[in-house]
């Protein structure tokens, strides 16, 4: 997801300030750079939240439904967001 969002930022000439941006950093910059609207921003933020549940020591593990949502959501984002 990060790699794809970096490519989208480059195509929209959206400047990313951090050297190692998170999905949230990229998502915020793209929304603020008018690459997409609030609805798309929220969808990507949801995916980032699920990814953080899976990748970090959090209060709970993601459910099977959330993991499926993450996989499908990333696939959709890569295919529809340019």
C-alpha cells in the first residue's frame, strides 16, 4: 500500500515531507493535495488501521473478516487509484 500511495503522490505532484512516511502520512498528504476526496481517505485510513492491528502489538488481533477486508481493500486501491 505504501509503495502504491507513493506512486500516486508522484503522479499528482504531492510532496511527501517525511523520509519514511506511514500509510497515514501518505493518505493525509494525498487528501490535502486533492488527489482524492474524504470518502477515499476514510477507506484508506480504515485499511491502515487494520494493518496496524495486524502488524503491531495492539489490544487485539484483527478478525478474519478484517484481514479479508484489508486484502480486498488494498487490491481495490491499487487497481482503482492512479
